[in-house]
C-alpha cells in the first residue's frame, strides 16, 4: 500500500478532504462530452463563433479533438489552436486537455 493512502490512526491529525480524492484525480479522465462542451464554450468566448455540438468529436485514447465544420470556421479555429488549447488546459487541467485539434 502506498504511504500516501495509508489510513491514519485515531488521533493522528486531520485528513484533508482533497487528499481523499487524490487517487481519483490521478486515474480518472474527463468524459468526451465535457471536453467537447468546454471546447465549444472556449470557442464561443474567444472567437465568438457558435458551432453546433454535433460538429465536434473527441477521442479520449489519442486526446484528439476533431472538427467537422465548414472550411472558414475550421480554418479560424485552427489558426488560434494554441490559444484555445491553453484556455482549455486552464479549465480541464493538463491531464484532461486535448493535445491536438484537427
């Protein structure tokens, strides 16, 4: 058993709530829907583009976000890809953020 997750004996101090969920923070990944939703919110706030949810798909295993939008909209998104990924990294965390937008 890892020393971080050892159960404290009675009277050995307070266990912080954040330490109880540390195991899950390290193993769980954000579901596809929440990544797509965050992406659409970031695109709407940064580029003021309103694209439908059905035009975006996310693959968790490769951490790739696919956009099936018309050419000019997709081009605008790809031109500001780095800025969008940085904003998503702040909202989703480094581990759950997509690595590529295609």
